[in-house]
C-alpha cells in the first residue's frame, strides 16, 4: 500500500502548476534584479530562497510523466531549500534581511 508521502512526492507532475510556479519564480527573481541593479538596493536573500524553491518545484512539475523519480528529487530539494530558509530565518535573521 503506497504511502501519502510517496504519492505526493513521487506522483505524476502537473504541467499547469509547473508553469505557474516557474512564472512566479521568474517574477520574483526579476523584481530582485531590478531593485538591485536599477535602484541600488541591498539584496533581499529571503526572496531569492523563495524564488529558488519555486523554480525547483516548477521544473519538477514540468517534467514528463515517466520522469516521476526525478520530479520527486527536485520536489524534495525544493522542500530542503525552503526549510533552510525557515531555519536561517529562525537562527540568523540578519543574514537574510540584511
């Protein structure tokens, strides 16, 4: 009997969700690039963590259906990136906020 985690993490990718995640990741990264380059602001590293996690999830959801294991690995990597953001925010918020 497959577990809920196995079905969720290693399930079939959804292309619509992948496209939305990739668009939002690109939007966040573009916004950060604009504020850093044009406005001369300091980088907001938390947004870069979020953008990276969303991009990894978007790539995982964009893979073809037979590549379920690779999609699962990318999903787990995205989860680790976002959990790393929470850990860094809890233990060293001055690194992320600037």
